[in-house]
């Protein structure tokens, strides 16, 4: 390309050397610049060429890789946020003697970040030291590395990255394995302890909430530091489960339903991370946080007004399944409920289905007015039932469905308490099921949800 005779082609070979890989990388760059230059006016082209002629290239002679890393850090210290990870990596390479060791650790850290390395680095710092703004992140991370020692810092970051990846996965066994790796067999070996924690993490992921990650990691650190994994730690384990449950319920109310801004608890969570790092009483620190969340919880009137807007078939079938899962299992022993919700909709639809009590499409010869037709997707008209049962109910009228569920299909719903409760309460009005009844049930579900199902523990 540097030869005057170059014709703009990209040959597959130059002499005996293949150039396909190089051409695949260079051609789109060349085409981009050629297109931009080709579209310039004479004046723009003159300005562009003048700028190139006035540019300078500096060569800096160095004696070692460490010196090179130092120069890189100084020249990029005011770079964009996306360079924080590069700066941190190069700092660690410059101060840790074994480059192979840090290279392997950094590969794992990057892999565990799943494309969210900057966010993960921020969350890591918050979990250890509290609030930080992005513009200060690199400086604060480097300061913490010096404070703890670069090697210990790398080990801590690697450990955090494993947790960061875990809470974004959908693997119950991985969570049990994680607690086992922490020496928490008294959690890992008991479903009534692991399942509520897993369910809370699963729900927070459904709501799109990640602010809890540094907080819950700091809480686990505090739990371990205060010997929460030992035989005498029953109360600490209860506090840990209660904390995860409280976070799920708070964010369901304030974010999934009321749509409060996510950063309303950012400072509280960051401050609590600092408290966990210094606390000698895990249970008391957890209890204090839940008390603060209660103060920030949206009001009942806000929740009830927003509930049918957010929980309906059109806005989110996944959220509908989650809501009925929690309602159905509210009185079941911890860890012993029937799973109706799965974050993977493909898995959910293989086993269960969302039933419209008033069918979306009435049978031939049956009809209802436009107002009633517009209400069929509201939560008050919905149930979650086995996929097979849904197919058998088809698009019969509510009155016929009631007869089927109380008769030939009754065994299908024996362990679905929310369906049994629905039939007991609303079965008598199945013959004239309409918009008013749907709205009434939506309201009652909202009140039940706020006062009982998602009440903070």
C-alpha cells in the first residue's frame, strides 16, 4: 500500500506469503477513509492534508517493560472511562513480579465480567470502600491496591468477579457450589436456605436490578468475617436469608412496579458496604439496612395504582409468571413450593402457561363488548396453570372452565393454591365475568401483594 504503483487491490498473497487475514482487517479501514476523503471538497481536503503535514510523531526510548507501562499510565491517566481497566491492568503488571500470574488472573476477571468490566470494577470498589464517581474510579482502585498490596487486591478482585458472574447466571447448583467454596456447608446443604437466596437473585435479575451486587458481596464478606459459617451461626444465616428476601421485595415494589429511579438507594447501599466492612455484628447491620429500606418503600396507594399497569399479559408475561409464583407459594414451607416462574420463557412455556379466564378469542357464537375485550390481558383475568390444562380449557367461557376445573380437571390444580383460592372466591361469578370483576380482582391482588406477599421481612 505504501508503493506509488499500488492500484487499490488487496491480493490474497504477496510473494509466497498469504495476506488474507491482514486484508480482512485493513480493507474496511481503508474503505472507510477513502470514502470520507472522496467526499471532501477541495477546501476540506486542503485543510485535512495541512493538518497531517503539521502533525508530529514522537519516539520515546525505553529500557524495560515496566518503564513502558509507567509511560502508558501517565499518558492515559486522563483518558476515557473505558480505559480504566487498561490502566488498572498495566499498573498491576508493573508492580507484580510474575507477569504470567497476573495475566491468568486478569483473563479470568475479564471473562467473569461478561463485557461489563467497567461496571464490575466500580461495583468491586463500592463493595470494599463505598461510594465512588466514575472520574475517580482508577485513582481510587489504585489507592486501594496500594493499601492492601497489589497481589491481595488482584485476589480480591478475582473473587468478586466470580460472584459478579454468579448473580447473572441461572444456575442453582452454581450458587450451592459457591457457598460450599466459602465453607458455608450449613447454607449449601439446605434448600430452605439456598433456594430463597437463589430466588431473590433470580427476581432481581428479572427486574433488571444490579445495584445489590456490591452490597450483597460486602454482606457475605461480613457474614464470613463474623464466622457466619460456623455451627453456632443459626441467627446469622437467618439474617442473611432475610437480607436477600428484603432486597427482592423492596425492588419489586419500588422498581418493578412503581418504577422509582434505581439510584435512590445508591448512597444507602454504598454506605452500608462500608458498614459491613467494619461491622462485628452481621445481623445487626443487616437489620439496620432493612429498617432503612422500609422508610424508602413506596406507599400502598402508589403500588396499587401501578400494579395492573405493570403486571399484565401485554407488558410482561414473565413478570406475570413471577407474581403468581410468589402468590402461589407464599404459605408453602421455604424451599418446598411449586416453581411456576422460570426466567427462561422457553422453559416456563414447556411446563406452564398463562391462562386468560375470559378468553382472548371467544368461541364461535360468543362475544363481549369492546370494553370487556380490552380487559382480558389485565392481571385480574389471569392465572398460571399447567400447559396441558391450558390446552384443555381452550377458549371456553369462564362458566365452562369453572365446571372443568372443579370436575374432570380438578386433579390438575390440586397443588396450585392460587387457582383453588380463585375458584373459591370468583367461581360463583364465572357466569357473568366482566370488566368490573376483572378490575376488582386486580385491585385485590395488588393489596394482597403489598400487604402480605411482598411485605419486607
